[in-house]
C-alpha cells in the first residue's frame, strides 16, 4: 500500500460522520501524527479552504496528496518511525535501537554500511543519532 493511500485512509478514518470533509485542524492532527512537520502541513492545508468554511473536502485532500512529492511523504513516514523510537523525546535514538528497527522492518540495507555510517556520524561518540543525521543517510539507502 502506498503512503498516499495511507494518507487517504487516515482522512476517511477521521471523517466520523462520513460527510466527505474535515476541519483543517483534524487534517493537521493526523498529518502531524503521520510525521509531517508543522510548516509542511500549513503549506499543504493553506490553499484548500477556498470557501472559508474551515474544512477540507476529501476531493481537495486527495488532489493535494497527489501533488505531494514522494520524498516529502517518505521523510514524514521516516520521521514518525524515528519519533516512535525516540521514546524519551530527546530528539535522538540509540544506534542499537536504530539497527534493531532497520532489521525488524527488513530494510534492504547492508548492516556493514550502517556500522560504517555510524562511526563516521556519531561525532560525540554517545551512541546516538538525531533524525536529520539519520535521514541524510537513510534516504539514499532505504
């Protein structure tokens, strides 16, 4: 299932009364939970409320999702996974848990590459990496 389809499914799940529209704040909430940054969501949601009713229709949302770059969605998904690993909310994850996560997700990545990357990027040798460091590496490997 594609990430775009997952986003559309989240819209449907949030549309409790099945009227085909959602308040912008609901869209904001599930997109943030998906892993998008606040500024990315604002930029995404802003053009939709043409009639100033504060709502986004399913059709508008779907059209917007179609225009999203795949790399932006991938980054959001990876950010969500990273946040889940960052259970103590420090903005970093341990290298051990990162390796376990990659193995559990059956990522098509050579663990020797991960080890090499860690040695090069764990500048303070604390055994942790932040999301930006991880994403720079992972977007080319995953």
